[in-house]
């Protein structure tokens, strides 16, 4: 998963291949999906069962288990969620902003699991 995210940082953010900043939104969406999968896998490994529920509930569970790592995952997820949605009154995220978020997701996924702490 980390190697796919590393490739994402360079390839999908080449927004010249997609019109209107769609490359940054696509990269943000893919990074958010990768983070969701990593959070689910981490909770499954720590709890021994599928945590179920919404992503918000999973993030709250993760924060309860490890406030630092869970807080970072929560912040990343909400930041990526904002980057994925189009609002008339907001500027689209820049490629640099999304690249920073993708890099932080790569670092989070590569970090030690909660159960190893």
C-alpha cells in the first residue's frame, strides 16, 4: 500500500494530464481511501475483529487506543475529505497541499502499528 501511495504522489498529481485540478482531487481521494484501508487493517489487527461502523467511529476508536497516532489519522482523513469536495466558494487545493497530505499518509501507513507500541 505504501508503494502505491508513493507512486500516487508523483503520477496523479501531474495535474496537466487532468483538466481543472482534477488530478489533485483524484490524488486526495485515493490517499483517503488508502488511509481508510490502513485504519481498518490496524483496528482489525489490534481488536481482532472487524470494527464496523462509520469511518468517524473507527477514527474515534483509534484515538482512544492511541491518542497521538489516532489524532494524526483523524486530522489527515478530515483534511483529505475537505480536499476531495468541491465548493463554489472555496479554492481547490493546490498540488503542493495535496502532495503534503499524501506524503503524510505514506508516513502514517509506514509507521509502527498500535499493537507494537
